[in-house]
């Protein structure tokens, strides 16, 4: 596996150019996967008291740990240790160079290796958004003891009835098919230009810079482009069996689960419905759909989102 890498000095330069990026930036190596001995560097924010209860923030596409900057500050102020990785291929983490190097299975394994093998976390609270929801719910279901609470925003875990046979002619369908085609064929993929699609407010120049900053070279956007091709637009998407297995665990999950969604999300507007209906731990929780936010509710209505999150989490004990 060929890997693109931003040097630690280069990463430090990028972060110095972002006024409100959190402190605690560091890199951790994990196994790359198929190639024996090959390692990937995962960039993350590791902030707060190392002995405090842990909150893990997992982002999606087209974002990186920068999206959580305000929530990280609030969680640290409340007494938590915060872990906010950049998913492999995103932000300042290493980037395999071939689009087929990226699978949901590998993303789950890369984050599991970081959180379980390297950081040795347990009893954590997961705060999940977009692809971070798919990856994080899988990790929670597959690693007993790792997660004590789940907060899920503008995402969902795909499920397909295993009793339903595949059609004779398997084709992609749904609202994201054209988007996938565009992302696959456009000569230069620029994830930061998607901000107007995932926000309802106009991103400031500072915010736009924050999303552009990790990609000084166009080749570094391969991980974001790859995520677009993993969307479950086909009934034979390879993620379905493992997602279904995760749902078997979540269907009897009694630990607390909160959904915080926004009313103008066009990506996963109904993602909360099966979570609330199926997961026992979601019963009688103060689920909320916040007004005025698009898919990136952290940007559109950051204060309201942070308040809803931190009021439920409470102060670390």
C-alpha cells in the first residue's frame, strides 16, 4: 500500500495557520492492514486530563477533527479527556493513494486499532457524525466495554433485510448516485468546496480555510473522494453484513443513546428514526432536532449543538 504523508513539521505549520484549532495535536501509528509490518499514522487531538472520563469524537466527510473544535473546548472545560481523530485519508492522518484501498471494514479496523490497541480506552462516550456514525456504531457494537454512552448526530447505520434477495440486475439507486459519479470522475476533488452543500449558512473565510488547510496538494484529497464511493447506493454494498451484525447488538443495547439532529439536514434527515425505535438505550432520552442547522450542524448552529451535547453529558465525575 502506497501512502501519502504530511510531515509532522508540515502538520504543525498547517495548524499554526488555523486560529481556533484545539491544542493536543499528536500522531499515533496503527497497523495499515494487509501489508505485514506496514504502519499508518493517525492524527488526533488528545486534550484534557489523561485520567479523566473520555469522550471520543468521530467526524465524517468532507471534514476532519477541526469540525469538533468548539465541542472539544466545551468537553475539556467540563473535565473530560477528549480524543478526536482524523479518519485515515482525512485531515492530517496518512492517506493511502488508491481509492480502492479504502473500505468501511478498514476504516473500522483503523479506528479500533487506535482506540483499543493503542490508547487502551474503555467506558468512553462516543460522539458521532456522518461517516463517524457508521464507523463508530460498528466499533461500539463489536468491542464490548469500550463505549458507555453514544451521542449520534446526522448519521445512521445502514441495514438491509438479509431475507430480501438481491435483484437480478444490481444497480445503484437513490439520491447519491449522481453525486458518486461526479466525485468519481471529476479531475480534481476539492472537499472544502462542498461546504455550501452541507451548511445552510455561508461559511466564513476562516471556516473555509479550516477545511481547506489539510490539503495543500490535490493528491491529499483521495480519502475524501473514496468516502463518496462507499455510500450504500447498491443493495450488494459489502458493508451490509457487518452493519446488520452490529444492529443485532444494538437491538439489545441498554446503555444510554442520545440523538441530536438538525432540521435542515439533507444527507441523513431520518437517520434518528431507527436508532430511537430500535435501540433500548435510546428510550426516554431527550432526543432533539435543532432548528436552523444543515448537515454540518456544528458549523451552522454550533452553540445550540454544544449546549444540547454538554447538558446531556454533564460534568465529568
